[in-house]
C-alpha cells in the first residue's frame, strides 16, 4: 500500500509558517471526545423542532397504548347505549358517540395499543428479515446474492397490501394482531434488505474492513463487528418510516374488512364502521382518522429527521 | 438493444413464476375442502365428488395443479367470479375505466408535483419551500381512505362541487375528484424528488455558465434547470403508473368507480375468497407488465441504462 509513508494533506499548510508556530498547528486536543456519525447526528437532531415535536407525540402514543385508563375513565364498550347513537359531544363525552352509542374518545384511547403493536411487530419482522437477507446478500455476494436478491425481487414485486389481502382472506378464521402483522411484514421486508445490501456493498471495501481481514479476523466476525454497525444507519431510517406505513396498512386492511375482527378495538375498524355515517355523524370518522394520521405523521417525521441527521448530503439540501 | 430486451424479459420470468407460485401456495394453504364447501350442508354423492375432483384437477399433486393453473393464466383464463362471470370478461369491462382514472391521476400528480417541486427548489429555505415540505409530509402520512373521505365530505357534501359517487359510464368530470385523491398517494414524493433534483441541477456548471452568458432566468429555469432535473422525476412517475393502477382499489371502492379496483374491493367486502385471489393475481400481473414495459422504454430512451448491468 502506498500509505506507508506519511504524506501531509494540504490542510496542514494553510496557516503561514512565520505567524503560527508549528507546535500549535500539530497540537491535537487529546482530551476532546472523538466525534462520530452518531454524535454528530444527535447534535444535529436536537437542534430541530421537528425532532422534539415527533418525539413528544411518539412518547404520548406509547404511554396511551400502555396505560389507556390514565386518559379515560369511561370503559370503551360497556356503557354503550343505543339512545346515544351517533350523538354529538357532551360535557362527559367530549368527542361524541359512535353508531353503537359508545364513547368515541374512549374507543380512540383503547384502540391505540392495537395500532402501535401491529406497527412494532411488523417493524421487528421486516428488520430481522431485511437484515438477514440484505447482510448475507451484500457481504457474501456471488451466487448467494443472486438467490437472495431474486427472492427479494419476487416479494417486492407484489404490492404488499394486495398480498396481505390474500393472506387475510386465507386466514379469515384466525384474524388477530399477530396474523395481520405477519401478513403485512412478510411482503414488506425487501425494502429494508435492498437498502442494507446497497450500503454494505459500499462499506465492505473500506480500509478498516481490509485491516480487519489482514489481522486474520473471520468473515462472519467482520460482518457482525465491522460491516453491519457501519451500514445500519439507512436501515434505522427505513425502519422508523415503515413503522408508520405498517400502522396505515393495518388500518387499511381493517377498513377493507379483512383486518382485525370487529371485536378488536382499532382505529381502522372504527373508521370502517363510521364511513356510512359520513353525512350525519362526521365526528365518528374524523377523530379516529385524525389520531391515525397524527401518529403516522410523528413516525414519518422522526424518520425524516434521522435521515437528515445521518446524511450530510441531505443536510446540505436543507 | 435486442440483447437488453432479451435480458429484461429473461429476468422477468423468475419473478413471474415466483409471484404466481406464492399466490397459489397461499391459496392452497387455505383450510377446508373447496368441493365440500360447494355442497353446503348436504352430503355429496361420492361419484359426483370424484368426477368434480378430476375435473378441477384436485386429485393431482400440488405442483401439477400449479402448472395447470399457470397454463390457464397464459391462455387468458383467470377463473370465474362468485357470480359465475368469467374474470377475463369483467376485466374487459372494468379495466378501461381504471386506466382512465390512473392516467388522470398521473397527469394531476405530475403537473402539480413538478410545479410545486420546481418552485420549492428554486426558493430553497423560503416560506413556500417550508410550507410545501410540511404539506407533503402530511400527505405522506394520511392514509388514502382518510383523504378520500375528507375530499368527499368537503367537496361533495359541504361545497357540492362534485358528486360523491361516480355515475355509470364513469364520465371524465365525475372522475376528477377520485383522480385527485388517487394522485395524492405519490404527489408528495414527486414534489420532493423534483425539489432535490432542481437543487442539484442548479449548482451545476452549465447553469452557472448560462447565467454567466447573461441569459434571462425565464430561459434558464425552463430550458436549463427544469429539463435536466426531470430525468429522475419521469422515471418515478412512470413506475408509479403501476402503483396507481393497483392502488385504485380503495379509491374506486369509496367513490364507486366501476373499475377493476372496485370489483376487487366488493369481492373483499363480501368475503368472496376465490374472486379476490383471481383479481389480485391479475393486478399483480398487470403491475409486473407495466413495470417491464417502463423498463424497456427506458432502455430505448436512455442508452446509458442499456449498458448498466
């Protein structure tokens, strides 16, 4: 390698020699913490209001999903009275009533955990599958890459809502949060795999990988210790955004009537049930839609902020 | 060029086989005997059952059944719907409507997306740009059925500008509102793509040269900047055509547009499993075919793509 001898980069000679003593130029503040991608990204993110807004919304959604009773004392299904059907807001029931005479706000609060758990399970599934397929395809290359990438192409070429519709029609007897997450995730992972594969192709020829190889580190260890940690950044972006997309997918499937059974409280089901009453009782449709949209918006905004922070090119375009 | 077309066609074969196999496999996994279901509560005659089993090739192993089914697809036989009409006949009736809707949506999103993206890119960091970014974020996170209902409520019910459902024959003026709703799926992506592309092109040497020669902004913006920024945008819009065709399911269902999507939507709502599967298969095939045609067209238009493996 030609890097054996020390060749100073032009940067070292910017300052005129007679004005600045050489010692001062070469002095390096050893005490300063080494900066890396993640620290830079964090510094960039915390200066942006969008980050804090989306972080607060996401935290709120998580708390509502975990402890719904903190936010409403009205049970979502028990006190429903048909005399209240599609009724407007009252002082105890601020968002009005559904067609079945249930409290809209209470159903919203109790439906949060469904949407969030589908989003999280789908994301775990797509991330695990995406990392497995993307990492092996990108790092080992050759015939393994061909097989894994073609398999990804096949799953990628079926629009995942359509695939989920078929799966949910097939498993119509066993509709629950896990099955619907599986139906969405099993066709959504190639996006993650592609992003990771592209990044690994870029990273795997870096000098530090070569250095690791020269010191005799095994292939698998190089992949896990050096290549993956350095190519995971775009995966995090895709993951955050796809969490929002998964929540939308669940709502769409429930809306179409092949999602969760009506007995499960979910925003998609509430929207689906309310669509016929758009003219007479818009509140039953608008509030669940609003909750859904704000949650998804928070995850997508978070993904965008992370993307901007991790990608200097995107930062320059801002 | 011939080599490129051949290579793309060959690459499409495993994807085609794989997708149809996956769909068929998922359906095969469906619990219960389809023939017994045909008889409802009655106990079928064993001889009749045996004959039907042979007629529908259900006595053959799975892989043979799959290839028989694949052969049917290539002959244009996609099965029959629940009401007994051949799926190919329904397609012939409904597909033109869906294509009309998708083309209208494509025009709307392209014109709107490019215009807003161009202005955003030229005024990077200004108020217009910031608001366009926020609006595009909101559009990305709104599910299509929410947009559809809000549009129906505002333009159909409150303002009375458009009909909330499309009348028979799907005339163009009735399709405008659904087309706008459908266009909103990728509208935001087009704005962002155009904006990024315009910002990148703006910094290139030939634009600086054009300014240096003293050309007016009225000439530089459309001729030098816009034209050179459009390449990735056109690419995206073309592949988006397939997405629009397939994504029309919810929109057509809500606005009652008599297209392929509504047929699928109604089959899903009524729980007609086999019809759903036939239509999903058809839509996936259409999607693959559109993407293949787009790929081939690119090879024709842009010689660089032909030589990149």
